[in-house]
């Protein structure tokens, strides 16, 4: 069994959270509390990733790194244009125009990030959105890292086993943020965490990290519970929304990025969840200006407020206190 996971004093891991919340400070706090934290490489420049790994190393601790596996969902150009037209009034609120003509597709600088991990090895690398190819897995393995795949079904778990992965992050649909599903154009099955983990474990005999619900696993990875922690890099508008008693719940939506992700309901998800086409990263780039302008204006109605179904349990206090309390409840 992989020791970086089983040797933890606190088997509650700080899950990777791209877009700000998963800061080096959060990862350092998790490690110092006897847990493990994941830096999220997604959206970051390779240089920023290298700096974050260096900051964690300089603090005398280690961390995992999470990568978006290249598994693009190219947007249908006509559906993309229609969605861009639909969003034009939202952009106009902030004096922006949307360049809906050409969907931007990229791979989040995958190969450059592999180079960073070669130069700055970490003990565990996890993937979301799919599985990397055989050569890239071999390259990462040579860095000495354990390799973990985020999976959302027994079939994805089996694919990960066949690809030679060491561990699984079994992510339930209740989890906050993007689903790791390998097939984002398909509706997500909302299977309760316990049931999902039991079905994965009966299909595939690999160590499991549970995410999005607590169940039989070597460790549990939490994201939402840490979003308001002192060390998280969560934006002010996101923190305030998580604490707002008027927020009634979360939804699975691809309205912001073209991939299914769970966040707090707001005007944007109410209006566009049914209308948004599949298309990642094209929709991510399309809506990015609106989301940044809205966040800067302190307007939570047009920001992606990623959160899992347990968002009421997100408390404002040191990450170590949150992780220790959750470990005590396992
Ligand atoms: C703000 C936010 C950003 C996230 N970013 C990533 C990411 O970059 N990579 C990833 O594998 N999972 C990401 N996730 C999912 C978490 O790693 C984890 O699976 C999830 O938070 C667990 O469920 P919980 O939110 O109910 O604790 C993100 C979650 C949140 C809330």
C-alpha cells in the first residue's frame, strides 16, 4: 500500500483546488497538521507551479500535485457561438465584449507541467478529467511519484487499473468543483459516495482516497470544508457566498466552463445551466472575463462559486483545526 497515503497522522487530505483556494499556505498547513495537501496545477503557468512546489519544499514539507489530464471536449462551433451571443448581455454589464467567434482550445500546458514535475519531483501526482497516455505516465513514474487517478465510476476505476495507476481518488457527485468524469458530455450519475466507493472497491483492488463523501478508504480528501480556512486562497466574494445563509444549495452545471462542476446556485447557474453546451476549455475561456469582472465588482451572481453539497460545514478557522476535527469524526 502506498506509504505517502498510509503513513499520515491525519487521514484527511487537503484536496487539490485550482483557481486560487488550493494555496501553498493551505498545503503547508495540511502537512504540518500531519495530513497531506495537493497543489492544483490547473490553469497555472508552469512557472507558477514550480514556484509553489518550491515554496512548499522551502517550508520543509512535501505535497502532492494535481494535473488536468488532457481530455478536451471540443466545443461545437455553432453551439459555442449561440452561447456567446446569449452571454453578451452579461459581459456588457461590465463593459466587456465576448469574442465568441473562435473557441479557444488548449491542453493547460500539459508537457511543460510534466517538465516542472521532472525538475521538482513530488511524492504523489494525481490526475483529473481522464488518464494520461502511457509514455507520460512512465515519465512521471520515473520521477518517483505515486500516481493516482480521479475516477467517478467503476468503469473509470478499471481503466485506471489497466493503465497501471497506484491509487484512486474516488470522487462522488456531491464533491465541490469540477467532476473528474472522463466523459463530461454525458450527464453525471448522482450516486451517493458510500455506494460509489463500494462499487469501485468491488471492481478494482487499489487503495482509495474518498472525495465528496466519507466512506471506506485509506484517506478522505476534502475541498469544500477548507474553502473558508485561514490559509485557503479563496476569493472574498466566494468566501462571503459560502457563509451567506440565503444561499440555498448547490447545482451541477457546465454553464461556466463547459464541463460539469458543482457550485452554489446563483443567477448565472439558474439562467444558463440548461442552455450551456459542452465544451472545455472553450467555455472556460469564454466566460472568464465575466467571472473576473464580477468577482472584482463583488457580484457573486456571475462568479463560479464552487462548493460541494456539504458547504454549510465550511468554517472560517485554521486548516489544521478543520482537518483534525474531521479526522476525529472518521
Ligand atoms: C474550489 C474547488 C476547486 C477544485 N479544483 C480541483 C482541481 O483542480 N483538481 C481536482 O482534481 N479536483 C478539484 N476539485 C475537487 C476536489 O479536489 C475534491 O474532489 C472535492 O472538493 C471533494 O469534495 P468536497 O468539496 O465535498 O470536499 C476542486 C474543488 C473545489 C471546491
